[in-house]
C-alpha cells in the first residue's frame, strides 16, 4: 500500500528547506575529475587545531568503547575558568548549531515570536520554523550604510513585542562579516524586555577583536536574559569534531539541559576542546593569519573591480556586480570552492573564506579569470 508520508509530517516541518553546506572537496574532484582543489567555502580554519588539541583527541580515542562524560565535567570546568562564570551557566552542544536548536525547542511555541535580521545565519529561520513560532525579520542596513548589510539594532528592537521570546544576533555576522560595537550592543540589550532572551552568537568572535567586536560573555551578570553561544569550529579549528557551548543564567542553562540530548558531545570532542582552550597562542596565530587574509582578499577583489564588504570574521562577502552563479561555476572548474549567496537573498554575491597566502592568491587568480570569461 502506498502512503504519502508528507501528509503525516508536522506542518512546520513541511515548509522547511534543508540547510545546504559548502561543497566538499571530494565531491568536486569526483564530479570534475580534478585534483588539488581548494575549499574556501565553509569558513574553516586553514591552520587547523593546535597540536595540544590533536594530542588530546588522539589519546581520547583509546577509550571510545565507553560513553563520554554526559555532563562534560572537565570541559565545563575549563570553560568556567576561562569565562569566570559558574559551571552551572554552561551548556555543551554538538556544535553551536545544537545550542541554537535547543534554545528554539526550550522557548518557542506556535503562539510566540522570534526576531532576527535579514542576511542572518541560515540556522536561525530553520530552528524557529521547526517550532511553529512566528518569525519576524528586521531589515538590515542598506548597501551604502557605514556598516553595509549589517544589523540595524533599531529595526531589530522595533520588531520585538511582548510575544517575542528570542532575538538572534550574530556578532560578527555570517554571511555578511558585519559587526556591532560594544556600546551600541549593550544599549540594545538594556532596551529589551526581561521576557525576551537575546542570543548573541559569537562563533567568529576571536576574529573580530582587532576591530572592536565585544565579548558579550562579560555582561552575563548584568543581563540575565542574555545567552552567548560559542563554537570550537572556527578559530580553534575543530569543525570536524562538532563542539560548541552556551553561556547563560543558570536557570536558562538548566532548561536547555532538559532538551539537550544525552551524550550529545563525544569523548574525542570533549578532550580536544579542553586542550584547545588552554592554547591561546594558537588562537592568536590563527587570528593574525586571518587579518592578513582579509586584507589580501579585500585588496585583491577591489583590484579586480568587484566589491568586498567590510568583515570582522574569517571570510569576505564579495558583490560581483552580476549574477554570481556563473562565476561560482567557473571557480569550481578551476578547483576553487567558494560559497554562492543566492540562498541568503544575495544572488550577486560570493562568500570567500580566508586561507593560506597561497590559497588566497590562487582564489584571486581564478576569480579574475572567471570575471574575464563572464565579461
């Protein structure tokens, strides 16, 4: 007997469009029969993890027949020291995406609202829609603003009502690379109702310090409705191990732990993250390489006649001045993977992750050739 399973699905799920990750290197090389391709699509760290993290992960492999510590005691203690907060404020996740979904599950229902900005991280609308809550999208700044395509905090605040439970704000923001300064962000937090949780997504925070991107975790005691979400995927180079965490009021953390899946973080990830947290020298090296890469890509794109947007993250959003899809396809044939932004409402844009000097220069050379081919 034939069954249409879509008729059995929850209505909110039927409207979801699955998240599409950047194209993997192996997939591109299989499709086009090429080798030595470069992936600058998924905001990964070209230096990788610290040697200390690799050693800890390797050691943890010896005990993988055992379940991990479901409470992540060692890592939570390390994070508590790092952020100077009680361990009760910390929730661990299978990447920071896991925390975003937990927040939606814990606080959103079909009769409440969540607010986020245009050009926000794709997981925010997915997490909200899956709960059946109402999503309110605030307009971003225009292309000619001082922070083009960035978060307009006045527009975000205007979208908040008594029914708003969550406001998502990435700082720096993905995919635009834009950021909000400490003073204006703090004023925004102070303006929110106590019943609205502000989710400061700081996945790229280690890259933004040099341009004044604030550390919102320092304000947790001042704003009980603040939740700060971090990841080990970016500056710490542990994207393949999927580990992140949230910092919040202990009562919020306790609610998140009610919806957190048992053993949601594996033993190898716990060990690697604990070791990575102690190696600040490695993170500083990563940040320094990234700033050089941002400057290189920015100057190179300008020289090619395309528009790079300001970035406090580890990527540059580039307006090609035309449909970006053909340029993206040309780059693929040259063995360079970047990220097209049509799914974010930016069909003329590509997002290019910073790499090593050699990778950046190869990307710029291929981009120049692609633009000439499509002129």
